[in-house]
């Protein structure tokens, strides 16, 4: 795998920093400059170091992506909280209006019930007067 001097961007995360790219490039250059028996023992050491560095860089990138996903998730949750607060305020306003209309309807119902009782009593009195007049 060959890396260019340009920044490497991963699909789900931020770009590698320049110093990390330089580390990777220097590791690749060191691995290609070794030759001979002394170089082969160094190549083994470099390959172990190289694997450690690659794993470390991979872990850093994975941690960055994880932090980015966590941040994005938190932003999504914050947006959802704000939307739900607005919806909750609207529902409370609607509930207040309905409660007010309900209270008005109850008062009107009480007034009509009282009027009904008064009219019923008056009708009863008139029926008694009519019955008394017919019996005479």
C-alpha cells in the first residue's frame, strides 16, 4: 500500500493530521531502505514497530470516528429535544384552549339546566292553575 503526500480521508471520519501522514511515509521509506543480513533483522524490528504504529493510528482514527458519531448522535438528540419542546408547547396551548372552551360549555350547560328547572316549575304551576280552573 502506497501513501501519497496528500491527506488521507476516511469515509466516516476526519482527515489524518500531517504529522500522522509523515509518520506513515517515514515508516514506508525506512522499510524500503534496508538490505542485507543486518537490514533483515532491522526489517523485523521495523515491521513490529510498523505494525504497532499502524495499529495505534488505526485506533486513533477509530476513536475519532467514534467521537464524531457520538457528537452527531448528541446533535440529533438535541435537535429532537428542541422539536419535542416546540410540539409540547403547542399541545399545551391547544389543551388550554380546549379546557377554556370546555369551561364555557359547562357554564352554559349549568345556565340551561337552571333555566330548564325554572321553566319546568312554571309549567307545573300553570298546569295546576289550569286544572283548578277546569274543575270549577
